[in-house]
């Protein structure tokens, strides 16, 4: 059984009635995997093969302390405009994709 299949019911229990629909989380995971996992890894913990070849290690998106420091708006800004060694992705992602990526990134510490 895939870990993500266990994650969805867990998230629903933790969030109560405000849990995103399963299809929304699936779209969020897909957007993240397409746009971010190449450097940040599928779990957000910089486990991507490409991360080893980068001059600077990408941020560990599964880190609870990092998550606590960044608001959703800050995450969106970084995704759109880049920061440090991270290039901007705003020209390649729709606003909906950016929103979905933030939604998925917020689930990474729970995995």
C-alpha cells in the first residue's frame, strides 16, 4: 500500500471537515512532483538525485521548523519568483498549480 494512500485518511482525521477533497490532494501531489521533486525530492527532504549535483542543497520542505517560518504567501512568492539558488517558476506554472503545490508542501511534514 502506498504511503500516500494512508496519508489522505490521516489528513482528513487531523483536519476534520475542512480536509481537501481526495482529488485536490492528488492534483496537488502531481503538481509538486512535476515542478519540485526534481530538486527537493518526492518527499521534500532533498532526496532527489539532482540535488546532489546542485551547488547548494535545496531547502528541506519536510522540515517542521521551516514550515513554521514560512507563510503560504511566502511559499507562493518563492515558487513564482525564486530565492537564492532556486530559480523562478512563475512563468511555467498556473496560479492554480502554485496553490496546489503549497497545499502539497504543507502535507510533507506529516509524511
